[in-house]
C-alpha cells in the first residue's frame, strides 16, 4: 500500500515508518521540516506540509491508500492542536480520496474502573494530563464525526517505551489493559507492529482500540 504518515520525524511515528518499510509499503513522510527525517530508504519519500494549512496536507496525501497520524502537543503551546488536526483530517481526507486514517491516541481516556478514566485517577502524572485530556477530546471528535472516512483511534497502554519487537500483544477496546502484576506496558516496536497489523487487516473501523502485553 501507499501510506502517508504525519509525524514520521517523531519517536512513535518514526518507529511506525520503519515497520511500514519492513513490510514493503511505500511511505510518504508528511512534515513541516522534511530535513529532520533521518531514515533513508528507496520506498520512503518526504514532502513539506503544515497542519495549519489544509491545502498543503490535502496535496501531500492525495493518491495514498491511508494516512497515519502521530501528532504530539505543539511545542509552541497551541491549545487544542490535536482536536483541530483531527477535525482538519476528517474534513480533507475524503475530499483528497483517502478512505483510511489511523490516529495514534493516548491512554488517558481508557477506563481503569467503571466511570473512571486513567487521566482522572489520583496517580496520573500531572505533566501528562494536558495532553491526555486533549487526546480524550480528540477521541470524541472522531466518535461524533459523520465523515466518509474509516478512522481508527489506537491507544497505547499506560507505559510505552524502548524494548524488543516480540511480535506479541493483546488488544482491548476502552479499558486499560494490564498484566497480572498490574503492569500496563508495551515496547514502541510492538506498538508499531500492532498499528500496521490493523492497517493491513482492519478490525476496528470507526472505533478505538488499545494494545498491551
């Protein structure tokens, strides 16, 4: 497939890019600064586009089978950046002929008890709360959308970090996954594998799902 990835210069986006290339996909990295893309590959190209400029994004993604978006909080402190980006993509991707979007979401909106989200629990780290709430709002944007787009919102577990590509993971829907020790983790490589598995064999169309060991 021909895949456009927004956020390929980031940690998760870069790992997803490697996984896509590993499986033989053609990848276009869409970035404000394509020069930051460290990976070089015959099936990888980079184009300039800005998420504040819908026309540039539309031009960059036209002709692709799917878009993957790994969008972190803006360093310049733009409030609601993830929400505005999701709304932009929901509006422009169908017009650009793209039918599939996978959004790298957050874990904060996952339930840890009936009626309680992870972000609302007392132990949730304060420094992550603003982005977690923004991702929760973004999930609601997707859920309320009637755009002609097959979107998927993928939430990581509580902790995602470096580690081996084991090829093993569990999936869930709206509850935080944890093992028998209460650990909710996954390596970034296995997270990327789960995302590309969903891309190649969709099981969560117009829905959120989560993965963990």
